[in-house]
């Protein structure tokens, strides 16, 4: 009980530390890159929404969507920073539907990745397990042919049940 309370307080402390660090980073971006920060927020809206929607402790959905969304926003943010952070360029980029589509579509790809990846992993694991099962059945058949059916059963009753089932069939 005491360990759980300590772990919860550690998690709360670490989450508040993360929030404080994010606020400090945001303030630094506001000071140094005023309009770029506004553009960054507009581009990262899907991730911000998922941050509030994802109620799980691990926040895997948020992390996946954030990473994909960030990869879609970063090239345009770097373009604004390289262009000396001009307000007119930022307004042009926000009005450009193609730019918004790329940024938000990358978040959509993160959501698709989050939805599809577990199913793909499940199919791969099932395939590997089926292959192993066939391999072990083949080895078992070879052993049964070489050593006889007596080695396949734990006790005599099991062997008798098996031989009775084969004679009935």
C-alpha cells in the first residue's frame, strides 16, 4: 500500500515536472519565435486534442500521434525559422491548405498506425506460432514413427484411452 502511494506521488511529481518544462519551453518559443510558435500550435492541434482525450496512464496513443504530427510540422517550422520568422510568411503558410493538410494528415497517419499496428503484430505472432506448432507436430510424428506410440502418453491409462479411441474410429 505504501509502495503504491510512493509510486503515485513519484508519477505526479514527474508529470508536474514535465508540465513545468513544457511551459518553460513554450515561454522560450514565444519569446524567441513568436509567430512560429503560433504556427506550431496550429499544426499540433491534433496532438493537443489527443493529449486531453487519451485517459490511459501510458498515453501510447498520444505519443504515437504526437511523433507523427511533429514529423509533419517540423519541416514547416524550420522553414519559418530559416526565413527569419516573418509574420507574412507564417500567415501565408497557415492559409495554405496543402501545408495544413500535410501537418494534420501526418497526425492522421499516427492515428492509423496506432490502430493498425497491434492487429499486424497479432497476425505476425499468430503466423509464427502456427509455423512453430506445425514444426513441433512434424517432429512429434517423426518421434512416434521412430519410437512407437508408447512414448506419446504420460501413463498407461492415457495410452489405453488413445488406443480405444483409434479402434472406435
